[in-house]
C-alpha cells in the first residue's frame, strides 16, 4: 500500500505550507504590465525606478521574484533584518527586497547610479528617488487584492501540488470572502489559517 | 500543453525502501513537440515540507540524456538505480514532513523546464557510521560546517575583539544594569532557597540516545534538609516539532507538541527531614516513529523534564535533552524489552524499583536484532518453488484469518506472492483475537488515515498462532484500549492493510 503524504486529498503536500522561491515564482499571480512598461522605458535623462510598497505578507517579494523572471540579467538581493550586505555590482535591473534596510550611504550611492532599480519596501522613497533624477513608479503590493483574486491565488496553490487529474479540495468564494474580511490583504495570514484547515481535512471536499 | 510528458515508476508498488537499499525504477519520457534540450537529468534528494522553510539534503544527479534536440513523438525509457541514504528517515508530522524524492528535469533553454517528481518512503535500515556505540551523548546527524583554522594567535585576536565588544556594549547599556541585577538576583535566591530544602538533587537517565519501545529506567534521589510537602515528583517526556518560516522581520517560529507523557515518580505528600527520597521508574519508550532531527529551519526535539512540584514555593526542575533514533541505528546496542517479562510500560503511578546500583545491566546475549522480535529466525527460509504456491484469485479471498495465515506461510518470503494474497484479502473483514504485547500511540505512522493518526496501535500475536500483527485503531477506541495489559486478549474485526517486512508481521486496521 503506497503511503504518500496527503494522498487522501490527492495532493503531494499541504498547499499552504512554506514554498521556496522557485515555487513562489511559478505561482505568482500579479499584474506586471505597468511595471514592465515603466522599467523598459529608458528616457535619456531619467533612469527608471520602481517601488513595490506594502506591509508584511502583502506580496512584495512575490512581485519582485516575478519581475526578475522577465529580465535574464537581473540581480535580486534580500536584506536581512539587522544586517548590512554588499549590493551586487552587476545585474540590470537591480531588485532589492526590504530596501528600507539600505544604509544611508548605500541609498545615496544607488539612487544616484545609472542602474534601473526595483525596490520592495515598507517605506516610500519617491521623493529621494526623484531628487536623484529618476522617473518613479510606485505600486501598492495589494492593489488588486479582492476576494475573487484571493480565491484564485489560493486555488492555484492547491492545484500546484495536485497528484493526478482526480478531484482536489477547492476553496469556495464564500471562504475567500470570509478570509478577506478576517485578514484583509494579508495573504500570508490566510495561508497560515488554511494550513491548519488542510492538516485536519479528512477527505476531498470544498473548504 | 507541456513539451514532454514524464513519468517515474518505482519497482516496489508500496514505494517503501530501507536505508542503504537500492531504489530502482524507470523514467519514461514522451516528447510532445520538438524541443531543444540542454539535457535530461535525474535528481535524488530529501527535503522537508510543511509550515517551515524547506531544508534539503545534497542532491545526487544522474544525466539521462546529453544536450540534444528531442524529436516530437520520441519515447525514451531509462531504468535507474540509486542507493538510499541511511537518514533522515521519512517523517510525517504536523508542522514538518521529511520526504525523499526522485525528480526528472528536462532542461529547456529560456523556458520553464518540464519536470516531474515522485516521493518514496525511507524507513530505518543500515546504521549511520556516526553511531559507534556511544549512547551517553547526542550524535549530530547533520552535516558539520567547515571549521576555520585560525591558529592560536588568530584565536587570541578574535577573543580580544569579542571582549572589547562586550565592554563597549556594557558601557552603552548601563541603564539595563538594574534589570539584569534583579533577574540574576531572583535566579540566585530561587536556587539557594531550593537547595536549602532539597539539598543536592541527582537525576538519573540510563542513556540519552534512546530507541522506541526500549525499557528505560529513570530516577531521582535527594535527602531533604527540611520537612515539607510536595504535590508530586514527576518526569515529563516531551517531543516537540519546531518549524521556522520566513526570514528577517517576517521570521516566525511555530512549535507543536507531538507527544507529552507524564510519569509520576512519587505522589504528593510529606517529605521528612533527612529521609532519603530515592524514586525510580521503568518506562517503555513510546513506539511513535518520531525520531529526533535538527535541521536549520525544522527540528523534532525530545526532552525529559524532571520536576519537584512544591506548593507555594518555586518548583525544582531539570531538563535533559534526548535523541530518539530508530532501533536499527543501535544494532547490537539495542536493549529491547523481553517479550515474556512483565514490563511496566507507561506507568503513571509511583513505584520504587531497584536502587541505582542494582538495576540489572543488559548483557549482549539478551540484546536481539529487530527481526527476532517477530519470532523469526535470523536466516530467512528459502523461497518455495512458485508452482507450489497457492494464491487465491481476486474472486476468492481467504475466508478466515487461519486460511490467510496458511497462504502467507506457503508464500514464505516471496514478496510478490505475498502481495497478491494480501491484495485478495484487502476487502475482507476478519474477526481476530490478539494476545497483546504492547499498545502504543499511532502518531507518526506515515500511512495512517486521519481518523487513526491519533489513535492507538495494538501489537501482539494472533491467538493460537505464532504470527505477529499490528492493528491500528481509531482515536475513539483509545479509552477502551488503555485498559488492556500485556498478555491480555483483545478481540476485534479488522481489515488487512499490508505487511511489515522489517518485523515480518501483518498490518491491519480496525474495521469500523
């Protein structure tokens, strides 16, 4: 008898556990049209900069990882809390996650450089970037978060760990609306909530 | 549509392999459209999944196809054989899962690589080299980081820098000094107060590397310096999962207690001045397949916490870290319970046993290898000729447990014949009587249905036979099963779910 994890749900694993960067990128469901247009426009006097602003769990990292897939020469760097790290000298564009942790000198040097910047940040750097002569586009990480989009994101996650074409659990519209009411734009908290639900799910059913 | 269809099949339908065994299978690749490929590779590795960030082992890679153009309609087939590692074994908990994977990737330049991944279950097999017989200290099974050899001068410089940093921090954090003094003072006063009542307290554990089902004698000894009342003296065995997700400000550590077992060493009452308190208890270590591991973001840790619970006074506590490993990792060191002896498994009442010096040592002659537990000889019987095997057709499942056992006897160690017999019996319900050897929690059983995962497992012999069986029961039967003791006969209706090759015994589940 095969003893495989979550086979009773026709899944390979709990879909609301932690995914690695590759899996997250594949699952990213973000609208990047405006961002790509802005980054690819290179006016002679203004180097573009893009800011993705949002609180914890709103999807800043997902935005950055998705954008990176559109640029084969991109460099992505995440600044851990309480640490100062070296900024990669190569890579175009340069994507910086948790950019609010850049040191003052790094900020001055980077903002005035000719490199295209994509910043995932809690803090709005619009004015600083403009003073450095850049054209700035600021996007709210949660700009498209609606119950419908949440339903799609959650169900895409479940489908990504499907074992075969048999049925799998489905997050219903009603549940997506309830989660939106409970957690707002915080997708990470919704995932944590659903992790426990799926740990206790005995058979394939609507959630 | 994907450019390729990839499938991975294993040579064993149950996908169960033991550490050190060869995992064999076949990769099949069907090319749907002409694809320029940088090669096709097979990767074998373990990784965790669940609530925390994923930890993984170093991958073994095999190139199946060198870079070339894959033609539409091309069908390729590659048999593979890889050696399974000795650890970590498969674990399926609540926050953490460890699984072993075989993955096949078609490397397509500038496009998403088609890939497929299948997991197999790794059970304890060969003993890791790190287990040399030492059972008094925890053995690190994780890969060690490279040690930096800075030399004595380098060390002096590093220590000097550290000391300077500490002084600098102390100078700037002087305002914290009163708080630090209060905390340190409280700890010191508590320690002194406890010592004035309890004197020196000795705790005893036979060894910290333990295997499930081992008998394990723990104790506590002290001579009170005052007369006082205790609520109880107990030891609490705890297994706890820990999983860390995210990083930086998003970093969160989740914890989940897998098992908590409280063993009373002494009930509440008065402890007299200068009257020696010397309590011991032999517990049978829980049979849960939850072995210790410590990875960077995921861990399962076992501890035993001793506590002297004193009313209206700080409690005396002592925590000992344990390492629970599969019995197979201990080899000849395993101290298995004697099946005929009356073991005090999961004793919850106080019972003074032999003093520390008199606890009988286990001699190698009584240590038995796992396969002898099931009453089988060490050398496997020869396979009977295939033509002598009588295997029921799908339409004629064995009607009674006796008939099933007789068929299994004739199949001997021929696993394919045995599987056929078990498949034929799978839909039947058999009434059986089991002479109980032990009853343990089913937590950690990797293939238990959700209703059964918090239930109990009864292990014993089918009455009137020499054949062993393990039967999982649902959580709803826990209270009923707790009343059974070793040697009691338990009757139930069961369905046969498989065969445990390691212990050579039937596996079943209570039919609801």
